[in-house]
């Protein structure tokens, strides 16, 4: 079991940058995959990026080249560095931990990008 707490969401102008953090309640060293997802108003939750325990990363096409996911196993934290933000990046961003038998989600953090 793991609890996840996201932070770092804010209101930012288009073209700006933000870094989201996801703090886990236990060691993430052995967690198969940690990821970020987002849900815009009126839309389904969508994949943004994942990083495996081995450090392999994967990104949605819409954020490739602009977002970077990373992990700090020493502090049990996963980050999402977002740059060149666009209004269409506006959403609630959720952290997810993928364990062998179960998925865990954080409560989300709001990112709003103004044009």
C-alpha cells in the first residue's frame, strides 16, 4: 500500500513552466511504475508520462519534448517538469503508483494555463 500526495499546481501563463511533485508514503524503489495522468474538465483521465523502477520513461505524444518525468528514490518523490505550457495543458494532474496487484492514486493538483 502507498499514499501519494501531489503538489506544485498553479496558475501560469502560456509558455511558462511548472514542476509538479508526488510524494509517496513509502519507498518507491521497488514500485513497478510511477506515472502522471491528467483530467481536463468534461474529459476522461488521460496518460501523461510514466517512469519505471529501472528509469525507463514514456510520454504522451502531446507532451513529448515539453514535459520530463523523473524520480528521486532517496526522497520517494516523483517529479513532472513541465515547460512551454499551453492552455490545453489545463487539467487536474494525478500521480499514480502501479504495484503488482493494484493501482494507487493521489488526490490531484490543479494546473491552469492562461492564454
